[in-house]
């Protein structure tokens, strides 16, 4: 976790550069107002709570009363800290798998639960982002739209295809990687490869066992619906901040702008999409080239964008860190299964 102490301040670098480039002062951010700022934080926390409720729902459906509903919600919210501090927003799934393993749950079952959680999350975000990309192209923002579509379709397809392929094919460590690890780590490498292959085999078996059942289809649909609602609250958070700066935007356009920015933020360039997400919103709403910082006349005020980033990233990152340490990484007794 020590490297994340450096990672979080590192995400401020793009924000500072944007502030310098566009002459944004602290008083510009404060001018947004207390209530819009708090409203955006609340909208973001609702998004995180809904993610937690979805994870708790999936877990209780497959494992029964293994843990309290509220604790499962807290663990899932805490796992978002890992996503906030990695490129492409990945890592939360490993936290929940680790937590369930500590509770005595078989790692294959924990992986299956994490897969249902992450695939429904990615699918919901992907579909909203694809819609945002299509709307951008229809409004003449061709570069922005193409970038959003390329990223969204690639990431969504990769997760969904791998998820459904695992129900028909048992994946194993590629031979070239197996030989490399064995050569470098010798006996420890062989042991690690065998453990990984067993885990992948058991996970694929778990997917085949559950994916076609009527109960799993019901769980998947409900989880996907919760994901759509949670991402919508994330999108609305920008509208709340924008109102504080006098920029009027309707809920649908706000959701589309945020989801388009979220797709651009998935590029593995900066930690937590810092800088990319901010410019993605401005690019989407003003039909700009998302990689051209020169066109700045008459565009959406940057103070709203930076204020939104503070409310939906830097404040939640502190909350998720506390929940991660107190719940997911704390010592817990194993449940008899």
C-alpha cells in the first residue's frame, strides 16, 4: 500500500497543470458554492453505495448469510480505492476476492461473485459510454466520438467475451509465460503456475455451473440494472456542480458527458484517469479534439470540471481508503462453509 501514498498526490499533477494552463484560482473553485459541492459528493456516494448493495446482493444470493449485508456493502465501497489509484480503474475485484477468501470462501466462488459484479459494471458503463460516443458523432464531434467508441467497445467486448468464453473453454497460463516463469523462478515458479492453473480451471467450472441457471440470469439482470442506476448518479454529479457555476445542463447530457469522459479516462496513461476525465468532459460538451489543449475560447468553465473532480474523486478516495483498511484488510474470523 505504500506506493499508493505516492500515487494519490501524483494524480494532482494533471489538475495543477490544467489550473496553470487556464489560470484557475482557488477562489474560482470556492465560488461553486457549498451546497452544489456537497450535492455532488452525495450523488457520488450514492453511486458507490449502490455498487456496494449490488455486491452484497450477489454475494448473499450465492453464499447465503456469510456476512452482514452492511459489511459487504462497506467492503465493496472500500475496494474502489484500488480502482481510484490504478490506471484503467482496475483492481477492486481482487480486493473482494481476497476478502471472501479470508472469510473461508473458496477462491473459485469468490472469483465468480467478483466476475458477476465487474462484468455487469463494465457492461452498464460500456453501453452508456457507447451511447455517449454515438451522440457525440451525431453532433459533429467526430474525434471525440470515435475515441469514446473505440475505448468503450474494446473494453466492454473484452470483458464480456472473456466472461462468456470461460463458460465454454478452460483457460490456462499461456505456454510461453509458463516457460518464462519456470525458468526464472524454478520450483516456486512451477508451484505458482500450478496454483494459477487450478484457480482458472475451478473458476471456469464455476462459470459453467452457474451461467445458464435461471437464478443467475435473474441476478445478472438485477445487478446490471443497479449498475445503470449507479452510473447515472455519477453522471448527475456533474450537473449539480455545473449549476453552482451558472452552467446549465440537463441530467441526460450530464450523464453522457461524464460517461464519455469516463471512457477517455480508461486510457492507461494516468492514475485514476487524472487529467483525461476532466478534459474528456470539456471535449465532449464543446465538440473539441480531446488531445488539443489550444482551443479554449468560449468553452465550458474549467472551474466546474475541477470542482467536479474534487467532489467525485478526491473526497471519495479518502472515504474508500478508510473502509478498505477498516473492513477489507482487517483481521476477520473465517466462516464455516
